[in-house]
């Protein structure tokens, strides 16, 4: 009986359509199952992204035909688009004309072989003992990765640790029942992998893959190039981290001069410059001064010449510039447009911690945004011909609901709205 089932299954598969692609891995994939054989891209992560990518392409084709748009920002608009999509492409969705979700009808499987262990040590957690015999955790991380934080007890109990997964050969297999959907995926799969990363810290360049033997150039992209070796991941992610800080938070690299801490490199971010060009106050200053969250601490540091950091800067506007506004007008949160961090450590201000709560109103319902990825994704591709890295800068649109959201900032029991 079991043999007959296998034969029947194979007969069905023979009448379906199949696709196979080979992937080239460019940067490490940070994986929680790194120690398992063949641990690589998960189909459960790839398929939803590929579905959205293909449906987005089909949506544009539908708009050109019907001159209607489906922004799909609300459940009603999502339902309206699903109805129109089923009518146009009845055999593309799981469930066909009775489909309840925008999930494309195909199966996919990812298989990896020839694991490369030479990069394993780039991310690790271990134990070291000091002179007093006290044990403490020792972390080794690549720039832009801050994971694996735990206690010694958790480490001793075998807490899951994320590490690097890197393979020399990865195949992706598709089984489809629609020849037109097969053609659509085949025509766009290379572009899909060029515009997406996977796994942990994917917006910062980890988990970068491309279709092997395909052109690895994006049309009219923003990019920068780095003359680094194939395995120069420390330098690669360090440069990406510096570039991103120049965009969002700025640079504040310190050194000592005659025993005094001074700025070696201090650079206000481009987001700060943007806020200033709008005659708006930088949100860090709003949080620092608003409702006296850190006002007293800030004034003490300004008045103390021994502090050095605030008193040795040559550009006074970066320290003191502010814009007065009527009380009824709200200030704006600029930095979190490049990725929401709901918790921040303000080490310079008594090692304080602040939290942010972001909400928006949808009808009578208040919805909280707990996570918002950066709209900027770095896509590193290693050019073997020129032996250099090309780091593409991919831009995604910020959702309109997020742009209109309210931000509450708390330190202990003090509350500030911006």
C-alpha cells in the first residue's frame, strides 16, 4: 500500500512543473541551528518574501490594466485586492478561487552542502576565568551583530547560541502546478535574491545570496565598493556600520589627550542635518531636555570643564542648537524612521535606560508598533572578477501609518510625548 502511494505521488509530480536554482552565498547567515547538517536558508522565510515580491509585480500589471490601485493598508483594502487577484489569477493562489490568503501555490525546498567552517569563529560565546578565579562570558561578534546576550547560568544550561552558517553550494527546488506562475518566478527570481537578505540582521548585510551564473548588477542603484578579500567580513561589516551611523546616529569616537577624554571624530548624522534643514529640533535633544528627563545632568556636564567631551567641541551648534516652538506643537522623532529601537541605553547620563512606545489610531482601535525594521538594506555582493565588494543600498518606502504614529518616551516614571 505504501509503495502504491509513493508511485501515485511520483506520477502527480511528473505532471507538475519543476524549477531548480543554485545560489551563491556572499555573506554569513546568522543561524540558530548552525550546528545542524545543512542548516541554511529556511523555506519558511524565503517563500513569504518571494510571494510578496511576485504579487507586487502582478499588482503593477493589474493596475496598468484596470487603472485601479490597491494600497492594502487596511483589512478592507486587503480583502478587495484578494478578490480582484483571484479573479485575474485563479490558479496562482493556495485554494484557487476559494483562497482566503495571498499565498502563492507552489512548494519549495532548500538544500545546502559543502559547509565552510572557516568562518565559524567570527561569532562565538565562551567562558574565561580572571585572576580571582571568577568566571565570566566572553563574546566574539562581528560588527552590527549584538546577539547571544545571556547569563552564565543560561550558558551552562545550553542556551541556544546563534552562529554563522556558510555553504559553498545551495540549491533551491520548486514544484508548481501553473506554467504561467512558473515562468513568472523564473523571470524574476534573480532580481528577488538581489533585493533581499535573510536571517538575523539582514538589513545590515548578513544573509546575502544571489542566483549563481546570473548578472549581479542592479539597475541604477546606490552603492559603494570596498577593496577587501572574499573573507574580509570584519572589515566589511565595520564599514557598513560606520556608513549607517553617519546616516542615523552620527559618529562619536573618543580618545585621551593629557588624561582628558576628547573627541577624535565627532560627526552629526545626516538625519540630524535633515532635521535642522526643516528648522526642527533633533529628537535626542528633545528627549534630553524635555520635562527635565536629563536636563540637570546635561547642565552639570556643560558646566564642568573636566568632562572634556562637551567643552572641547569646536562646533557649538551641534551642542546647543535648538528651536523654540509653541507648546501646542509637538516635536518629531527622526532617528526611529531608520529603524525603531524601543529601548535605548543612555550610558553618558547615569547609565539610564529609556523606552519608547509607538502607537497609531486606526478607527476606534489603538495599535502599537513594537518593531520597525530600517527602510535601508545593505546588500553586499562579492565581485569575483574585480575581487572587491559592491555594497548596494536598497531603499524601501516607510509605511504611511508609521509616519503618523505617536511616540511616548519614558525614563522611570517621567513621560514625554514627541
